[in-house]
C-alpha cells in the first residue's frame, strides 16, 4: 500500500451542547396546547360515575321485573339512603305484596355470589327513597308511573328513568 492511501483518522464534528431556542419554544408550545385540551377532562369522573350508576339502576329494575316473572314470586326493589338500591324476593309463592315479605336476597345476574345491591359512588344520589314490588306478572305496585332520578357532580347531571304503573316497563 502506498503512503498516500494509508488510513487517515476520521475527524468528528464538534458535539452539540444542547437544544436551540426554537426547539425549546416549540416543545413548550406543544405542552401548553396539550395541557389546555386535557385539563378540562380531568374532573369529569363524577359525571361518568353518575351515568354508570344510572345504567346499573335501570338494569336492576329491568332484572327485578324479569326475575319476578321467571320465578313467579314478588320481587322488591328498595331505594334507601339516597345512594343504595337493593333487590330481594318473597321466598313463598302467593305472598302478599309487602316489602316485609321480601326476605330473600335476589342473586346477581352475572353469577357472582351475594345479594344484588348497588351502592352509589360519592357525589352520586338516587331518588326517591321508595320500594317497588313487582308481582309474578311483572306489574309494579304503583298507582302511577314512578320517575327515578340519579344526580351527580353536585346536581349538575341528572338522568331519569320511568317505571310504568300498569306494565312495569322501565324506560328513559
């Protein structure tokens, strides 16, 4: 090999010491835009909890009606304390339509053990405090339609559903 073709050392460019001002300002601008769009969504958990509890309450009323028809027993839905919904049934066929006769816990539809009860999250309330008894034909013991309201987030969100007096049909 000739001396002119000998390996020469590679010269490296000087290392950069940091970011340019334009790069830093661009990152700060993007962070500010992201924070402005995400921050309002952080405090919506109570709204989601109220909507979720409303869906669960509607399903519980529908399940109670269907269970009363399937078991040919009275099924009681009790709303108490402004945040608790419980389902029980009368263990004997032909029991009178009284909440005192609903002594057995209605099982959960998802197969989990234990009584079917729904507790509302903090800040979520259900009204009115009342009991509804569905008979073996799925009819409630109501003189007129019952409107159940679920409110959350300090009352700013209210969702309601109706239990029809004659048929027991549950709808929004």
